[in-house]
């Protein structure tokens, strides 16, 4: 049998050149990653050497633990007694396990202003701009002015290598131009935690702050708009408490109402619904944030709402403006003119921020900019079309 050993040298050279280019690309990517790591470690080293007046920052000596939605939730409270804010939180945590530690960190700022019930305005309305808190005194944040809760979530370990692990680490903040480092209080998690009732007890009914941030941090967040049917005869509270059998959560918020699925179905129990009050009386559309275990749990809850509120419409929040445009009830020329101005301002600010960042030391993320700019353009175009519709309605009158 004859064998042909005459190989095409051009094809071999082309193959080797392609492999060489792939190796170069990988090396460049690794170089960038290593450079980022060096800069990050340099920042940590600088922050460790930074002198800090510890009397100005207090952190709870022992983290509290919860188990919710098959996740460990660790929480500490930090108190900033300085007039300058703490910003850009980074948490560097480790544990005594050979497996890598994967975790998420959330920051919730708590206002010290006491909640006062408004007796003279019992209607469920909100006229505030940028009202985005969970309650009147609690909101997700990226800074600490006075008091905040730092929440760390991680998947429940299987405890195969050991029956317990110790978690330690550092919290890194920035105050003006200086980096500050706080020691994250050591905490032990163990296989026996799963048998402790208090760790699983995360009742949301009384509006306990720790339980609220536990549920919010360990759940999937979905922003929706719920539109009640025309001529809906039931009150807002009775719609969800009586018809849907949801339990009301006692949260301190005049412009928010919260409900939880409590002992209704194993499929969507402990799902939390937080409704934001509309700006106008007799409104049918309500913004709602649903915190659920996963997408399957969310879908089961939505089916439950549809079954008990005949004719209800539930759509994603990002699609609501398009829905309004296609199904207008009555549009105000003045209101749409004001909204269009704000949209144009946000579109211009988006471009200006990108240009400022481009002139800095670090190149901005172009993909992130294009995505944000496309969203701003969509908002502007939507309100422009709505303004044309409002003008047409006004001329018809």
C-alpha cells in the first residue's frame, strides 16, 4: 500500500499562523487581567496602610445569618459617624475550603428619619420624583451616609469536605479620594445550621428589616406593571388580601404596599410583592416589584394573580410606555412636553458622561454606553410620539 506523505506546506503554515494568533490573543487577554489584578491588589495594599479614625466607623461585631431560598445570607450593619459618605464598596472574602467562594454583595442604606403615618392623606398616591426605596427608610444604595446594611449571599454549601467553614475578609470603601479598609467580622457556617429553626425563620409579615433585606437579596427581582380591569369594583387592599389570599406586610412606607404569599402554594410561597403608589387618583396601573425564588416560582404566582383577578394585565415595566402609546386613555400635552424635555436631557447627559470618561485614564465600556444610549433614545422617541398623540387629541377637542 502506498502512502502520500506530500503535505501542503501552505495549509500547514496557515494553520500554525492561526494558532499563533490565537495564543497571542489569549496572552494579551491574560495580560490585561493580570494588570487589573495588580492594580486592585495595589489599591488594597494602599487602603491597608491608610490611617483611619475607627471611632467614625462602627460595624456590628458579629454577622447575623439566615437561610432563605436555598442561600446563606450574612448581614452586618455599618454606621458612618462622619459627614463624608462611604462609597464604592468592595468585599474581599475567603473561607477555609479548597473550593472557590462565590458570593454576591448588596448594600442597603437606612434612613434615621422616623416614619410618620399621614392621617390627613389616606389615599394611596405618590408625588415624589425618583421614589425608589423599598420602604420609607430603606433603599438599595451604593454609598453609606449614616447607617447601612451589608448583605452577602452565597449558595448553600454541601459540606462535603468539612462540616463547617469559617468566612473572613475585608470591606473596602472610598471616602473622597482615600481608600478605607474594615475587617469583615469572622463568621462560621456549618451543616448544622440547616437544623436551626431561627435561621430559617424569615417571616416577612411584621416588616422586620433583616428579613426584608434577606428576602430581597436572595430572590430574583422582576419589575412589572399591573393594570386592573376597567370599572374594577374592589379596593386595592381587598383585591390582593381577599381575592388573591395574599398576606399584607407591615412595612413603614406611605407610598408603598407590600404583600407576601404565605402558606398558599409550595411553588410560590414567600414571594414578595411591593407595589408603588400611582401619581393620580383612580389609576388602574401600578408598578410592582416581585421578589421570587426563581422564574418558575414567578410564573406560578402570575398565573395565580390572573386566575383571581379576571381581566388583569401584567406586563414588564420596560414595555409599559409602548403599551401606553398603543392604548392611550387620555394624554396631557403639558405632562408629555415635560417628560420629553427630561428624556432629551438624559440622552444628552448619557453622551456627555461617555465623553468625560473617554478623556479620563480608563476607557469606558463602549457596549454599555451603546446599550444605555439606545434605551435613552427609545424613551425620547416614545414620549415624542405620545406628545404628537396628545396634540392630536387636543386639536380634536
